[in-house]
């Protein structure tokens, strides 16, 4: 606990006094506390880490569950953030299982034992599932189709990858689809690749800031964003304004 440049030791009892100041800068007499101010230690420990795929890329939206050692009771659940980071706090000493889960990826559940310190950088790597490339159901929309690089305004691209019910049933949660999101000019020339990876079925978002492969601002005009997901193809228009 920090106060006026010094640190109050944890686990110590303090008494305090209070003075009031009016608009003229005059102070009242001190009033002493009848109670006590106790600085208590934080209960428990921290468990944290990152989740990546087998190519070393962070994975967002992974549900990470902390279980009792027998794997029956859930102690806590969290979801990885935009950096693939997860954290549990105030975990008491003991033995636990940590189990990540995300459709399309396979993880190994690990056992941890907490004694008197935190467990940092307990990372996980997910391996790919079954790739599906036919009968893909896709959708792409551009809720914000205008790019203004000079103002930092980006195009918002929403896309969805799905499978027919029969394909979902046979492939299960391990189904992966090769997804590619690319930007092209009116001559059909490739300007930028935004996404090129295997993905689980679901809804996603991509942003384009108007920069090409050389990180140079693209010329003003009409561009096309293309979605390729297995055998599915679709395209929408985007406009760059300077």
C-alpha cells in the first residue's frame, strides 16, 4: 500500500487521524479514529499464461477452466483476451487441473500444484483438427466499408464460416476450414492479405487500414475484399477515401 511516498507493511494495524480543510485553507482540529485500519495480504495466488496454436500465433477466445485435482469441480473459468492471455487470481494452495477448450483445437489438460508462490507463464499450445474444404457455408459483410487512412478510420469486415448440419455432426468440434481474406484493386491485383489460416466454424472480424503489402497507403478508389473458405467464394466492395 503506497501513501505519500512510503509503503505500509502488510499485516500491520494502524490508527489514523483526519483534518478537514475549508475554502480558505484553514484546517480543523484533528479527529482520531475510534476504529483500526488493517492492511491485509491478498488471499491466494495467481495462475496465468498464454494460449497459442501450433504455428505460434496467439489464440483469442479460448475458454480456460480451473478444476479440482479430480477434474470434477470447477473452481473458475476465464477466456483468453486479444493477446491470448488468461489469468486466475486468489487461488488457494492445492493441486488443480487447468483445461483449455476451443472448437477446432486440441489441448492437453495439465496438473499444477500451488504451494507458496504464483504460477506464471503456464502456456498452452493447441493443435489443429480435421480440415474440411467442401460444402462450406460462408458469409461476408462490410458494415463499415469506407477507409480513411489519414484519419485512422478502418474498414470493418465481418465474415462467417459454417458447415451443413450433417458435416458438423461427422466432423465435430475439430472441424477446421482454410480461410483467406484478401484485398484486391479494380484490376484484380492483390493488394493485401488480411487472413490466411485454418479456422473453426464461427463468426469473425477483420479490419483493413488502407495499407498495402509495403505498408504504403493505397490509392483512393474502389477495392474488393474477397472471402475464400474451402470451396466457398464471395466478394464485397470497399472504398478508400483520402
